[in-house]
C-alpha cells in the first residue's frame, strides 16, 4: 500500500471519530431533560396546564430557573386538582404556647367540606359552595350560612390562598427556589410586603398544584405553620359527604 492510500485511510478514520464524538455530545446538548416546571411558548395555542408529554409539546417548553423575576410566571402555570381529598396540620404559635389542629378536606369541583379540631375541643364542619358557605359543630343539627367567594374554601381550612402571589409587587419577593417539602417537590417563594412586619413563605407542589406548606413570621417570630405531607387522594372519594347536619344534601360526587 502506497503512502497516498495510507493517508486517505487515516483521514477517513479521523473523520469517523469526529462524527461519533459530535453525535454523542450533540444528543446531550439538544435532547436535554425537561424539568417539571416549564413555561410555554406564548405563540402556542396549547394550554400549558394540559400536561401533554408528546415530543411536539416538549419542543414548545424551556427550563426556567426560579427567581424573583420568574416565580410569578411559574406559579401561574400550577393548577390545583378540582376533585381530591387530603389531610393537613395547621399550627398556631404564640409566646409560651401553641396549638395544632388536624384538618380533613374534601373538594369536588365547586364544593368543599372541611372538618377540623378546635382548641376548645369541639369539631367544626365547613361546607362551601359557589355562592353560600355553611358551618356547624359536630353533634349539633343547627347550622349557619353566609355568602361564599373563591377564597371560602381556603379560609375554611385556615390556609392562605397562594395564588395571591401573582398580585404581588415583585420587589416584595425575598426568596425563591425549588425545594423538597416532605415527599413533594415544590416551588418555594417568600415575600414581605412594604411596611409589613409579616413574612410569608409558601411551598407549592409541582406535581399537583396544591399548597404543601406555609409559614408566617411576625417581627421575626413564627406564628403560623401549615403542612400537608400526606398522600392526596384524586379524585375525591365517592363516600365524601356534602350534606348539612339536618340531612340536606347539597352536592354529590
């Protein structure tokens, strides 16, 4: 074999090696893993909350770091399930003491039922619908009614409505990030509004859009904490009751 043929073979082998290296690294550059929090292309007509995982849908999304500038856009993509059951713990803390309340919560579309232990030892029930909310105490057939709005479900559980983050002045957002809270990966956001002594912290599940934990500090002291680390049952069980204590059924699953 003459020198020209040997040179041609060497060049060909070198080219094959270069192509193989580029193919290996090129896949890692162009087919990166898409994280659980993404923002959709504004020009796309597809709903970002639709959960589509097709290759065509994946091409319309980009990885987003959680920063004070992006956290509101990320929170806006999170959607709560419209039918579920879960249990949570709400703690109230003060100088020299605290109280922990166990809360059960059922929701099915526009209706919710909350059962919680009170510091007095009584058990309170709250039933909230699209227009009216009702409450009574376990063991009594008497109930009270009042007007309801979109926050009635959260108020009944004694949890903050985390979607209010969307209305904040971005300058009031002090901390952000992705954090694991219990078994749930969460978006974390902390904020302190101007002229307020209160600091609020929320952890929102990227899996189901529910508030997993929340804290409130006043003048540097923790006064409120909520945690919901247990399993979420989706959809709401068919055995859930949306009836008043006198037997009136207002909603069925």
